[in-house]
């Protein structure tokens, strides 16, 4: 009897503790993740659903799916996911190196860009080649608006108030991020298939941050909750000097 009880206990522990294993159906590659992680991997589905942008809107489904992105296309902003509550997030991933083929043998693991939920947004920087955006399964069907944000080119420095999207092409891999006055100051760096939160502070801010090597990055600045102003100064080496960029403050709703 003792060994039976012990076997049951061991089996229960293994079921709750051991990671789950997923296999990519295109390549046979094996991925080990935490329990439940496969629920957020729509690229492992046998027949994933394709989404389209119709009149500036994506109509998503609870099962998840993918969107084809033309190489060299403009920035995309996905906003204001509707159809579910705060707890039901739709995770967004970008996949490169597969062109438009969901069954490509040149399979690369998709990179996480952010999540869609009410009052959220996800900024996408398309690559030079065709690629795919993947959307995770959710509890319900949903919709999201799609737009091309106003993006301003920046050189070694940029200053402004409110929200801004800044595009930098050069060799700098770090910089100084300052904010004076009141309000939230958030800066994320978006690359092709990548996203990283560099700054998430309030009021007076003076921090340094860096990002992965790449020849093009987009800084997404959110600073519309107070009366503060901000400055971003990139370290050398940088690209060709360019005038400082002064974005227009975000309109007050």
C-alpha cells in the first residue's frame, strides 16, 4: 500500500511541476515550456486561421491566427482590443524568415511584441522581407484597430512633450533618457521581431538604457499624463548627425 501511495504522489508532483513539451509540426523541433504555454503558440496549430485588415480593423477569433505582413511596409499600430476584459490578453508575435508560408521549412521561432487588451497598443516594425504576425488564442472573439502611426526620424537627440514615435537608423546602442516635470515617462524600443521596455518611471527621470544591436530601431514614447517634457540623447557611435526632433505634443482627449 505504501508504494502505491508513493507512486500516486510522485505522479501528481510530476504532473504539476514538470514542464510541457511542444513540437513544431513543420520542423519537428521540440520546445519545452511552462504548463499552459502551448495555449499561446498559435503557430503550432494544424490549420491556423489567416486574418486580414479590412477597413482598418482586424477581426480576431478565440482560436488565434496569423496576419501576413509585406516586407518593407510601413509601421503598424494595433490598438484598443475590444470583445473581452482586462484578464483576457491576446499576445502578438512577429515571425521572420518564413516569407508568407506558414508551412515554411525555414522556420524561425516567433518573437513576442506585446499584448492586446482594452486601452492597449502594439507597435510593429515590418522587416525587409515578407513575414507573419501571430495572435494567440483567447477566451472570445475580438477586434482591433490598425493604423500607421506618425513616425518622426531622429538623429542623436530628440526632445518633446507627450507621446511620440521616433525612428532611428544608425549605430548607437545606448542612450540617456530624461524627463522633467510631472507624469508618467515610458520608453519602449521596437525592432524587427523585438520589443523591450527601456524606461518606466514617473516625474523626474534621468536613466541610461541600451538595446540589442540592430541598424534600425523605433522608440515609442508615452508621456501624456502630466506636464513633463523629455529628452533622448543617444551615445556615440551614431549615424550621420541630424537635427534634433521636436514631436508635437499628444492631443488631450
